[in-house]
């Protein structure tokens, strides 16, 4: 077993968010080829996040002030996302594989989450299905 303290995990800026990658590939504190787990903070410091999609994901909202998520749609563009859903501490979101989603906040707000997903290359799966 490897024990990791969040305070020891380096912060990595990404477009629209600051993440701490605890378990996973690349620069994770604890390497894994099967799982990804980490923390993300969305705030004005990082700018706005663009909608994205990836493997099936579970998100635990750690805290939020004027924060929201939008989600929905599985096509090539995030055209079918719902209206903003306000986020609250303790909410658990289960995002299906390849569903578009985005986190945001109103002026003066932020969103802080823990995220969990299995390693999967959804784009390879989609290419195989379309052949």
C-alpha cells in the first residue's frame, strides 16, 4: 500500500483548472495503468474550462461556491448539454463514458472536486465502432 497525503501532491495547471494527480499515468504520485484519481479546482485563477469527455468518471464535490456543471450529449460536439446544474458539497456525479461535461462558476465562485475514473481510450473505441 502506498499512502499519499494531498498536501504533498504537486499542483499542475491545465486549461480551466488546477489539478493534483494522485493515482494514474504520467506525473501521478502513485503510478497506475488501471485507475486515475485526483483533485481539481476550477476558479478564475485558471480561467474557463472547455467542455470535454473521456472515460466513465465519478466526481465527488468537495466544495463549491456559485459553482455548476453542464453535461449531456455523446456526439462530436457538446451541443446537447443541459442548463447549468448548481453544485453543492457532498454531491456525487456519475458521468457515463464519452458524455460531454464541463465545470464552471459564477463571478467570485469556485468548484473543488475529487475525480475517479478507469483508464480507457474512448477515442480508440469510437473509431473501432465507426468502421
